[in-house]
C-alpha cells in the first residue's frame, strides 16, 4: 500500500502527479502549512525533517521528491517515466533531477532575481524539445511543479521563458496533472511564503 503525505501546491505536487501517472492505487493524506501539520509529533515520527512529500511504502518511509519520483518510475516501469537500459539517458535524468533540486528549488529563497536567472537557464537547457529527456519523464514532472508555482505567482509573459511556457502548457494537458490540480485545488492551497 502506498500512502502520500502532501501539502497542496508544494513540492509534494510532483509525487502526487507521478502517482496519478503510474496509475497506482494510493491513499492521499493532505497536510497544511497553516495548521503546522508537518511539525506534529505523529508526523515527525514518520519524517523527522518535517517535510512533504513523505511516501509510505507498506509502512516504510521514503522522503525527498527526486527519490520518490525515481522509486515510482522504477517500481512502475510500464508507465515509461524513466529511460531504461540506456546509461546516458539515465544519467541525463539524474542530471535534470539534480539541477532542479539543487539549483531551481533553492532559488526562490534567494530572491526573485535569482529565480528568474535559474528559470532562464532551465529554459535554455530545455530548448525547443517537447520534453526534458526527449520523451516524457520524471524530470518533466519535477520541472513542471517548480515552474507551476513560479508561473502562477509571478505570471511571466510566455515570451519570457518560451520553452518553459510551452512545456507548462503540455504538462497542463496531461490527465494526471489535471487530476492532481483538481484534487489539490479542492483541498486548497496554503503555501508558505
């Protein structure tokens, strides 16, 4: 049994999308930043870091977006979310996941100018490819979630980041993304600053 602890609109949105993409049955446990759910004693027993996403796999804990996306892609290979059998393509997936986690994600805390700089890098890196690895993958899910928040808060003109804007539109057309957005919007977004 899979159980996802998530806070709508947060980084856990990527794991939520991936669960819908692979079609695995799971139990969703919404958490609230406003109510400080991630600091409750019960949740801290599961994840001492007090962060979402937290995925329970038959009661065992897995944390961190990249790890959860990797796990789901490998556990459900029929979903095609990770290239298999091509070491260079696999390394490119890890490269994207590392760039997203280490460069894009922390940029928001540094400030808006840094966010714009790193999204410009991501836009150039994506180029005119439809998907980050040339085919849809966990890298696209991870990239989308961060750009989703940036685009919905800053609302940059499409020509500012044309490749990311086109990627965003393709992602929003995916049933798993639409389903995740519907579920999370119905709960409500209460994101930290």
